[in-house]
């Protein structure tokens, strides 16, 4: 495999628009200046069967085929297709899956039984592999925006949240490739999909009342790729990436808890926690100060 080459897999069912989605991803990566190789879409597109496309990008890509266990992201436009292809995702990679379910044509003889056999939607199914899973109700989101046919752009927006490709490159690809008259709705769906992927569980207020000590910075080094975004946006110069590409906390006392680093990290690799009061620190470390 070429050094620095990365991969992405798109999967869905014939008729879902996987071909167009794959073209948009490849075009966005080309716009960003990468060498890109995209496989033809394989599968039974005309018969409602499983359809998939491989994309690889980097400085100099030799083959479009993504080896198993190496994809940065799996974009699945149907839930069973996410399960079918998840083995292609690397440890710590991301799965963006539409929660829509499509009955395979072969199951139509036995419609009652398919509902029992179809795998249940489970956001925690891939937890043992530390995958970042985003389940997206793309059709509902696109319908709310005004056109269910923009659902695939919701999924692409969520995929974009995991890749280092500027928004402008994605939007240029969408503008170039989606059917005339649908650019605005697809752009809106893309932006919403990105928000969905970035959304976090609401948290309690970040600082205990009346206390203003430094916030706690928590870096997940397994997920952090040392891209330097967080250290460049930190207004207090708390963070720095060293020559080995490892992110370090160099000024912990200065962290104000603004959460810019957390919100802009594309890999969800940094979290900011409320400052600990002296009482909480003493509780956590009852032996503190005795040595
Ligand atoms: S924490 Fe996130 S933004 Fe910061 S260097 Fe790591 S991957 Fe990049
Ligand atoms: S929360 Fe704000 S101040 Fe603290 S490390 Fe992140 S960007 Fe810097």
C-alpha cells in the first residue's frame, strides 16, 4: 500500500444513489489536491442488491481497492449494508450509517419473516472495535429540510465530519454533480449532516458555580492524529504537537474551558471537563499532601 494513502468505502442498495455519492466524495478529494482512485461501483445495482464503491486518496495512490481493516470511514446508506461492510473499517475508524432499512428482493416471498431476520438497529454494535459510530436518520432530516431526495447529502455531511477536507471542496463537488435545481437543498442537507455527526450529548454547566480554576484537558491519543487544528485554535496556547506528531498539553493552568479545541477536532479526540474544586480533588485523592 502506498505510504500515507487512506481509504473510504460507500455501501448501499441498488437505486439508492451510491454512484453519485461516490463521485461527490472523489471530486471533493480531488478538489483538495489529492491523487484519488475510485473503484467502479460493484454489485447488483439494477436489482436492488448490495452496491459498494471503494475510494482511496493520498499523494500517489496505486490501487483503488481498500484492504479490509483499513478504511477511515464506512458510509452506509442502509443499516444492513453497514453491518455487511464494517470489517473494512480500521480500528478507531468511523461508521456513518443511515438507519433506513430496505427489504432485499429475495425476501419478498416471505415478508413476515424478514422483519424477524433483519438485524436490529444498534448504536453500540461496533463498540468492541472502538469505532466512532454515527447513526443518522437521513430521510427524516432531508424531509424536514424540504426534500427527502437529499438524504444522501445528509450522510455525506456526516462523513465529511471525519475527514480533513475543507468544506469548500465538498460544496464545490456537490454544486458540480447534483442535478440542476437541487443544489441548495443538497447543500443544506450536507451542512445538517455534518452538524448531526458533530452533535454531542448535552452536558451540565462546565464550571462549578463560584469556581474558576483551570479546566481539565483530556486527549484520546488513540484517536488523535496530530493534525494540529486544536493547538492552532487554542487562544491560550495550551496545546502543542511535537516533532513526533503527538499532541501535548503544555500550559494546563491556562485552559479557560472555551471548548474550541473540542468542537473543532475532526476526530473527537479531545474533551474538556469542568475544573475540579479543591474539595473534589481532595475527595479523589484522600492521601494527597501526605508524602
Ligand atoms: S486532538 Fe483532534 S484537533 Fe487536536 S491534534 Fe488531535 S486530532 Fe487534531
Ligand atoms: S478549551 Fe479552549 S483554552 Fe482550553 S485547551 Fe481547548 S481551546 Fe484551549
